């Protein structure tokens, strides 16, 4: 059964810590009861209203209306990395292709500036990520992620489980930078691809 845009929007609001129909309405420049009227009373929104709401959520209006549109690229696997810095052509039954899914979630990018995360990420690297809302982060534990906390702080760190439900620890790459503990997340975007910058 297809999910309509009202159900999709209500799910996003319900699953985002600190977000309510009223707060989203106000942040989108609407009246305080605008989204309540749209979602609970069936009022039809204007295109401008949907665009404003999508902008606050950090998604495209088409994603709000139609959901995710997945584009899969098939990339040939030509070899495997082994000991040292060498690689060997594939000849041992390794699957000959890997799929890269673009648009499985809201796809975003952040650029690395400076060397604070070297050698994992270098100056000029583009981190391509699929953004998900905070409560959907449990299956991302241990992954490199671009993160926005519920308080609006932004980080690129390794996601770890916190000691309470819906709380997470953010592990730093650099040992001189403190980890951040027990935070709620607005959204989290696991790094799916790295476009290396010019050296």
C-alpha cells in the first residue's frame, strides 16, 4: 500500500526529537496551527507551503510528496586489496559488481576543510551521505556519519550507542578531540561515498 505525503510528513515529525506540528509550522513561516489543520483536518496546502516545510526538513519537496526515488548504479569490482598497498584482480569468486544506491535517503554532501580528520578524510574530500532522521539511527552504530544533534550542533564522527534509549555517543577520529556523549539526534547521515579532493 502506497504511503501518502500526509502520512510521510506525520512520520517525519513523530520520529524527529523536539519537532512538533506547531514548531515545524512556525519554522516554515506558517501560522502555529497550519500543519495541524493540514494533517488532522485535511486542509489542502499550497505548493509554497509544501516547499517551505520541505526546506525546513532539509529534503526536496518531491521527496515529501513522492517519497524516495532510488537510483542504483552498478559498479564493476575489478580487484581486492590485500596485504601491504597492493591489490589483486578478482579471480576467486568475488561478486563482479557492487551496487551504489543514490537517493535511497535524502542524499547530501559535506566538504572536508583542513586536516583534523586525516588520514581518514583529507582536505578537499567530499563526503556523500544519505540523511536519516534521529530515531532511525540504531542500525548505523559504528559507521562514519555526518550528524546534526537535536540541539543543532553539527559533527562528522563515528556513531556509538548511548546508555539510554534515543541517546548516542559520537566518537572522534582525532585522539586529541573529545568524544561527545549522550546526545539526541535531529538527523544522521552515514558516509556512503568519498569523492577525494585534488592533492
